C-alpha cells in the first residue's frame, strides 16, 4: 500500500513502553507523529529518538503526541527508553503490519543482498485523522525540527 497525503491514517493498536498501548482510536481528534526507525539503540536511531525527546516540550505544548515505531520487542524498547530517558511512547510492531500500512516496510539492499526492512520515515497525522505530511528516507540531522515546523503549520 502506498500512503498519500490527505488520505485517512491506517488503523493501528500497538503495545508501547511504560505499559501503554497506542492506537488510532486513542488519538482521535488530536494530531500525532509516527516515526519509523530500524532498530533501538543503534547510532542513527538513538540520535533521532534523542532529538524527538529534546523537542518533546514543544510537541506537547502543541498537544501533539510523538510515537516511535520499530519491530523491536518490548524488552528492547523499555531498555532503550530507560537508557536515554525517552518519555514518549516507543511502540512495538513485531509483525511489521503497521510499519507496512504506513509505507515504511521497504526493500533494502546491503552488499548487493536484497532484503525487507524499515525505511526511516515519519508521518504526521492531523486532528481529523488524515495524513498531513510524509517524510520518506529521513536523514536524522534536523529532522525533528522539520517535523515540529510542520506541526506548527497545522494550527
């Protein structure tokens, strides 16, 4: 499935850090950010998570929830969240169903070998449950700031 701006956000419900569950239904009438990352506690993913954490007061001030999504199990996510004091939910999508629905499950290539994996990407969903903006193939540096600018443009 290819996700497009203006389309309805695909439904989801996933377990998340801190004993939470994140779901589309639970976020009704509030904008939110889903960012997809390959693996907890790797250099790029750590840098990205810490950037979103640093911007969390700004996102929260705009009543926007930030959710990190990967295929990692809950034990790895809890450890990652604790290690870097990440307050926002990190959700586990072990079967990659949500990751795929949001277009982040892509064919990748390393050393000539093709495989399926998570493409670092971010989706902003508005208060009406519509896709407001999609960032494919994210470069970590400055990305959280770009997302925050887009969130501010929503209001």
